[in-house]
């Protein structure tokens, strides 16, 4: 299963992504968890020690690797470089393992000009495409509220895009925008998870189900909030949330059959 998980900042998409990765690993899958969000927190969400998490180096910052694979230095305006560099060895060599999950941090491309394709971007896109099309039993990509790392070639390997929302119109507008962008590159299977739901939000979930394929509504969890504050994995410290996520994952799998 290859999933791209996205949503407006602060809705809990990293919590959902990290917990899904742990569940899939516990079920015996070879799992790659890819942090493609500049606000990188996926490492602790899958259970990596906070100190070790901070030491995970973004691939976009590996200047020697970027130049070796693309033939151009990072940030350069080289007129010619390899658009499809070799990346097949990167997942095994540069991922960090935690609880059966193999973590990769993509990092942020520092663009020198609007709309340019730079060496770092070419490397990251090729790596993500390789992961989606060839690597592992499961790949979970934690993305910001945008899909710039995905292209049509990579989209062919995406089984579904999971959008995490919270009760509120701004979050839903983000989901609507993501849905359009996903459709533009050929991702037709889009699913929603509503997070941080309180008793007053029951009507919100039912209304949303009229417009989107909603896998489930997760209630606000103090255990999850504490896990975030203490940089721990909710999989380990929030048993009710973990159980609810198991159900959401099962419904997702069933919906893709």
C-alpha cells in the first residue's frame, strides 16, 4: 500500500501518518515512512527517540549526494543535469529504522527562482517516484498541504491520498483544494479522516460525508496531545487512538479492494 497523507497544518496528519506506519509494520509489512513536510516531526511520531530524530539529516541537504547523482551542485542554476538520477540504493542506505519503520526525511528545496526545477528537486522527485513504484510493502508519505513533490509518474504508484481535516471551514477548503490538485495529476482515490472531533462536531462529520469519502472521525484525545508534547509516539502511549486508527486503516484497505 502506497499512501500520501496531507492536510492543513496542525490538523494531526503527522500523528495519523506515524501511527499508520507503526500499525502496518506491526502487521509484518516492510514500511517506509517518508517525511516530506518542512515542519519535520514524523520521526518522533513513529517512535524515534527525540535526540535521534533531530539528527536525521534531510536528503535535500546532502550536497555531495545531490551533486554526485545529478551532476550539479545544490542551488546551482546549471543548464544541464540529470533529471532522473539513480536513487535505488538510497532507501536502504539512508533510512533510519524505528520499531520496524524505515524513516526517510526529504527536506526542503531552497528554490533560486520561481518554478525552477533544481538538482535537489530532481533527486527528491526521483526518490519519491522510486519508493512509490518499487520499494517496500507499504510507503507512507507525510506531506504538507500541497503535492509539489508528486508528479504524474509518481502518482501512478499512489494507491490513495489521505487528507486529514479537523472541524472547521478552513480545513475543509484545504481538502477541497488538495482534491482538485490530486485529480489534476491522476490521483482519483481520495479519502478523508476527521481528527480532533468533540461532541459538538457530530453534525460536521455527517455533513462532510456527503461530499467526501470519510473513513472515520477521531475524537479529541488528551493522550495524543500529551504524546505530542512529550515527543512520543501515540501508537505507544494512546491505546484508544491506536485502536481507532486500526479501524480506519482496515476501512481504507477494504475501500481499495
